[in-house]
């Protein structure tokens, strides 16, 4: 099956039956529009590249439809459409085919969720956002996947490529019916196998391998990762992994040491500027070759696993062996320093079979690792380079190997040079080859444009293939089905837990020995990169470089264990809600069970090695849970609960507004803040609050909470906020131009807490932007749900109605005209924007372009709720006034963060930095 040609022809079966799929303007055959089944509706979320290029959902490529024309008679049942300007370089796959592993990098599209939303269009116009202002990339909105196969199982790799139609840019056969064979289909590839297996790819897939220079790909891939991935580089000493954030302006020069079969050392001075300055033939191939001969191991991983249990004192000659167990302190050598690798084998009358394979493997590993570390440092010293990055098949996430190399660099440089490693180190070449497609446009992507996710799913599980040459992949067992059918624990890399130093060999002994190394080591250490070029850094951060969203760092093992326990205890309730949201069907129960197993496996993995997925904070854990829910197709587990709570809260809103209007301005402001804190108790993410729900109705709990909200609060500088808002003495009240309200939960929280506060700001003449989640998370309100809530609230309030009309929220809503004045051009607008995330927390380094645009005119932000104001952003500093409001619904967090108790409140006002 061939890919697209320069002049591809699309076969269309029964146009009349499929006109929702392909619409043809018979009068203007140069205009052909492909639409999704529900149609392209109004304003598009993603800008179209030049030349009428558009895309379909899923993993289909963008097509250049300019000058498209139907060939043949329109009356024909299967007319073909010619795309004369379609480029060959449409492939979304690249390979690095090495002697041991085949590494694939491929792209798949996000689903297109854009809709004909007049409200969103109105908000965009008011904020000055147009599709033309969007950065337009050919791969806008998709995922970058990383997959590897053993080279000796290349047929499995070919089956995988065919099953996903990656050689045809993800096009399935039904979409290109009767497409002709394509002699020009090209896939970028690097590594020696690109030459060795070129004919096989041509024969099996009908594609040619365009061979890219291996060194260029390595450097290109490394530069991209170091610039675009926040937690990519790390150090590894004595079993401890620490991530290093590198300033892009201070990246170059660095030494890239690629340890494959041999070792290449590359001095990198910039993008496309590099030179191979040295190397050694003693590398991974040496370790595997000698190890295979000496130990009879059948695989590289088996050899590494042996080293975990080895004792090199039986083979290596140490300084202490020469000096009667003493150090040679005069020249700085300890008794445990290796004087001669394998040196004892000279004097002992033993045969090979008398030595344990474990000891041989360890001695060999240390000999080669120390040698590479020393040569690397000497080359770094030669060019005055302080930073060395190691990568390649030899390392593959093996903790003991990294410790050994790190210690060698540290020892020889007296601590002046630093060995660093890359989490995606095995995919440098494949990623560089992928970037060699000129039209992908990855060069300009920044760290805030990429979000790394760690799904449970494996893209390929060895389904049965029938029919020559490949046939259809008719059996694929998904990870979800594995969890459901077999209860299989997730196959994850087992961490190398340090048992403590042993005093065996080395300069001083790296401590990352122990544990079992599985053959799929590092399988989960690399996630899927979601490419979202429309994400931006929140422009009101005082200093984005020093901003850290996570308030709680889980580096403390006891802290990590506590929060893992909390999440585990909450899991059964979450599964019940998720299953109920899908109607409690048998399928939903199966998926719920699978989700519980999968998320528990993630927790177990992270409990053993917290840094496995990057720097870990509580916000990351909560986001991982939401991603896992979505992976098992639970899109909104709290849908029915949110609807019920919204209806109950809206029913009592008119009485609350009347009560507020009867107060003086000063009393009303205090009451509004008390109301936000009281309503914030309605949080289904808190176990304590879930238990509270069973003790009364929403209104009863709200009133009870209001009665307990009397000042003083645990964190309380309300008086400073009141003086800013209302003035005092000679100070006049300050009217903010625009306020961003980061809202939290559905129900009472938004309806009885944040909407009345928004109404007060609108009354004062401040534009208000409600900032809500893009995707559901627990019972948090979403940006898609907010307009309907506002429309219902506006039926009972002129202020909200006029502001919602001005902000475009009531375009389609039927609201009553309480005072007969539908038009009020002087009314300030109430708008809704999405924040760009689907988590209970928010990382302000990655927000939606709509939020970033709204922030440019804002001079007040209000962060409400535990996720946005406590778990994250409690210590964040902003360029504008900031108010952080939350009730603490966890005893440990209350003690650690504010030295208080559960249900204590935070009212933290911080004037502009």
C-alpha cells in the first residue's frame, strides 16, 4: 500500500451516500472541502496553513487542496479527485535503525474539538484574538510518540508501521480507496540499518528510506530536547536523580557523548554547529561482546541484570590488594580504588568457569564506564567545556551505569565538570531524523508548547498478522484489555533502589546496585509529547524563570508516601463516580476496574522511583490521575453530580443576591469573601468534604460553612485588600481595569461564591474574565459549562445579564428582561476563557492563548480553591494585584503550609510586584 504521491488521487465511494464526508462544488472544481462527519462549523480553532491545507481528525495528515480537481465524469460512481499540489514530505514517521534497536518517532493528530461557538468568537474578538494571529504549524495540535523494537525483530516493527499506516502519514486504507501505488513515498531514517534494510522497507511497505546523517540527527535531537522539554536533563549520583533546568541562552557549548557500540564525542556549539572531536572503540558493543563471550548471556539486558548482583572484588585488583588493605593516601587513592580491572585473574589459578558471571559482568561494566567517563572529561577539559551529556544504547536508563560515569567525571575533574543524562536519550537520532522534515516546523517550539504525558497504553502489542505481505492487523490487545482480562500488572521499569555502599571497587563506590532490571527498562520513562503551539507562558508572572507551580515538593519520601496513600484511599470512590457517569454498564465497570489497576501501577512505579517521569510534585500526581481517567474513556466522571449541584445552587442564588444588595459596601465586600471561602468547601476531590456531603444538603452545608467563616482566618490580610478596593482616608477606591477569576468547583463554589464576587467587580466597573478548565477534572467547572450557568444566573440579575450580553455569553441564551433595557453600551463585559488544562491544578507556564491574551489587560487576578491557590501558586508572584482564596481541606496540608487545621481559610492579598 503506497503513500501519497506528488499528484495523489482520492477514490470516493458513492458520493451521494457520503456527502457528509466529501463535499464537492460542481461549479468550482478547484474548491474541495473535506469535513468531519459532523461538519466544519464556523470559527475554527486552528489556523489553516497557506494553500488551503486542512486536516482531518485523528492521525490523518494535512492536505494541500489548492487547485484540486475531479477527474472524469461527475456522473461516475467513483470519481477521483486529483491533488496536484500535495507535497511528498507529508510523512509523520522517522526511524533510527541501529545494530541493536530500532527507534521510531511518529506523530498523530489530536481530535479537532472546534465547534460553531458564537460565544467563543465574541470573546476572541473582544480580546483581539484572530486565527490569523495563531502560529501555524503543519503539525499543530498532536502527539509525538516514541516506540522501540529490537532490530532482530524488524518484522514486528514493519507490522506496527503498517497497522498504523505510518508509512502513509496515518491514512487508513478506507480513506484512500483505489489509491495508486506510490513509487515516491519517502520516510526519513538514520543509523546503519537505514542502509542495511532499505530494500526490505521498499518490499514490505513500498517506501524508500531517505537516509539522514547520523551525527547531524543526534545533535539536532539533543538540541531540540534540551530546549523544548522542561525536565529532560538530569544528574545521577549515588542513586539520586536531580533534574537540571538549563537556560537556553547558556546551553552551548556542550559535549555530547553518544555511547552505542562505539563512542562518539561531539562538541556542540549551536544549532547545526558541531564537530566530532574524539571517540573510542571501547563502548557498548565491547561490553556486550565480551560479556556474551565470558558469561554466555543471551541479551544485553540479561548482562546488565547480572551486574546488579555482582561483586567485582573477586576479579578486579584494588589499591588495597597491593598495599595490604591500606589506602595510598599520598596520591589520593583509597583502598577500594580499582588498580587493574580483571587484575586478579592474572595471579589466581582459576578457569573462567570458576568465576561467577555476576562478578564478571560488574567488573566489565565498571571498566568500560570509568574509561568512557575519563576520556569524556579529558575532551571536555581540552575545549574548556563544563557540561557533558551522555546518551546512547549503552546507558538506557541503567542507574548503576549512570552512577559509574558520573563518579568518573566528578573524580577526574575534581567536581568542576558535570555528567548529565537525557530521559529521551535513546531517541536522539530518530527525533533528529523526524525534524529533518522541513515542513514540521518543530524548530520554533518552546518548552511551554509541549506537555509530556505518561499513558498506560502500548501502541502495539503483537497482534496476529494474516495475508501477504502484511494483511490487516485483526487482533490488537490493548493495555486496558490486559488489565481487565488478566489483571496484569503494568510492565514498568524496576528502579535500582540503592542498598547503601558496599565498599567494592571503584574510586569510591556508586550506590545504585540492587533490584531486578527488566528487559523493558525505561519503557515508561518516556511519555508522549503533546504538541500544543497555542500554549503560552502566563504574561503576568513576575519572573517566569523562577516560577515553580508546585507548593508541595514530593522529594521527601514521607511526604510522597502520605499523598500516595490519600490518592489510593480516594480511588474506590472515584471509580464509583466514573462508572456511574457512564450509566453503570458492564463496559463501564470493566473500564473502571482497568483504570484502578492502571493508576495503582503508576503510583507503585513512582513510589519506587519518584523521578521516573520527571520532577514530581503533587500537581503532577493529580494531573496524572485525570489523564489516566481520560485514557480509559472516562471523560467527565462527575458530570451528573455537577449538574445536580448547579441546579440546587442556582435555585437559592436570587435570595443570596438580595441579601448582599441590602448591605453596605464594606460589609458586602467582607461577606463576599466569606462566601467564596464558605462555598469552596464543596470539593469532591477532598475525602473530608465527601464525608461532609452525607451530613446535609448543599444549602445546609453552605450556611453552616458561612457561619464558621468569621475572621480572623489563618492567613488573613483582607484589610489590605479592602483598603485597595474601597479606599481609606485620602486614598480613593481603586477600580481595576480587568480581573481574571480562576474558578474552581461546580455548584455552590461557582454559583454562590465566585459569581457574586464577579458581580460586585462588574458593579464597580471592572471587566471580569472567568477562567475555567478546558477539560473536566473531578467536579471542577469547565469553560464549556460556564456560559449556561451564567445564563441561568443572569435570569435573576440585571448586572450579570448586561455584562454577559456585553461579553458575548448570552448570544444563544433566552433570558428575561427584568428592567426593559436590553441594550446598555456602557456595561462592562463578563467573559469566559479556558485555561488550557484539564487538571485540578494549574501550571501558569502553560496556559491557553486566550488566557494569555486576556491577561495582557488585567490588573487583578483572583486564584480560588486548593488546586489553584494552595497546591499550586501559593508562593507565585505576579506583576499585578493578586488575591488567593481557599479553604484547606486536608489536615497535613494545613499543618505544613499554614501551621493550622483542616477547614482553616486563606485570604492572601498581594499587591503588584
